[in-house]
């Protein structure tokens, strides 16, 4: 089964652009710029769009508000959600090479992503995700491609908190035998970010059909993983770079695991035992301070 991105979101956006394009010559210029270069736009600031369309930066903001967004950055977030599903790495390199590398705009988008986490942490899906991680006999952390870079961070922390945690990617032999495990004992926690890997989605589909409980984090409510997991939480990422920026998902995972740790019985004893093992094996470098009073 090949999971393809629907173009319904893009068509809906183009319909909105066309609807207001005829309100003024300025809006017509902006509509043309957005229609012809929407893949480039996700790497551009409002001032860069204004320059390309030969309009004022204020006109860009007003155009976005007329389409129903709070402003340019809100429009940019919406556009990124479906454009990043289809844009290739060579295209990213091409677009970012021709656009000004406006770091401050990327940082602003990241601040907005982080601000969005507060509401996410209040959702019932967040509480359900915590409960599943705490109470499952075994946790399988599952991902592929760039999304899999989040596995090691999550595994390191979660393995400190509880036993029976495994991370699995397509390169791991365990990938081929996951369906043979007991669905009543195993919970799958998956990370599915663009460009959604078909191999990962196929594996999740097979596990879903076998009756495994699956939770997932992804980037958008349009993600195909919503049909395969419950709960699913959409954690925003920033696409205005050659590679997607995962700082917000990492922060989300840290906060999630913090709640898991708080609700886990016997964690104090486990952490003390782990610390004793670290000292026995001299895991960490120790700094010895010179004390002149001992001379």
C-alpha cells in the first residue's frame, strides 16, 4: 500500500487565494506569486515575499489576514503542513540556496511552535499516552528515516524510568518479527514525521491489524498515521531549513517523559540503583578539586 499525500489541502488554499485575488491589483500580484511558487514560499520571510511580488510587507500581512489567517507566520505554518510532505531534499537545498537565510525568522517560528505546546499538554490524548507508556509490559519505540533520530533521545530517558523498552527501526532484525509479539503485552510508540516513510506506515498498518495498541506523535492532523494509532498528537515542526527542525518534538518528548516519571511507582529506588551502577563502572568523568588545607 502506497501512502500518498492528498492535494485537497493545496486545492483548498488555492481556492482561497483565487477568491481574494481580484480585490485589488496588489492582491493579484501576491496571488500569482503564491500560486506559482508555493514550494519556495515556505523558506521565505514576509519581506522576501513582498520583494518578489513587488508589494509592501504590510500588503503580505493583510493578504494573509484576508484569507483567514492571523498573519504571515500563521499562513506559513499552515502551508508548511502539507508542502513539507512532498518537497524533496534536493528541492529544499535549491530553495534555501536562493532564499536569504533569515535565521531570526526560523527562530520566531520555533518560538511559536513551543508556545503551541501548552495547549497540547492539556489534551486528553496526552494523558492517555502517559498511561499507555506507564502500564504496558513492554514498550517498542518505532520509527524510520529522519523521524528515527528522535528514538535514541526517548530511549535513553525512558530506559532510565522503566524496564522493557526497545527501539526498533527498519535496519534492526527485530523489525521483521514485531508482528509475532503478544499484542496484549506490547505497546507501540511511534514517531511519524514528513516525509512520511511508506515502510514505517506499512509496518504500523500490519501491527494495527494484529491488534497492537499504538500511540504516535506526528506533525499534522492530515498525517496518515491518524488512521493507524490512538492516541495521536500533532507536534509542530519548522520546515524553513534544508532539514526539518525537531527542537519542539524533543521538548514535547521531554515533558511527556517527565510526566511518565512523576507517575511511575518505585522510580526513586530504580534511579538510585542506576546511579550506583554508574559509579561502580566509572561512567562519568569526575573532577577532583585541589584543597590547600590538606597540605
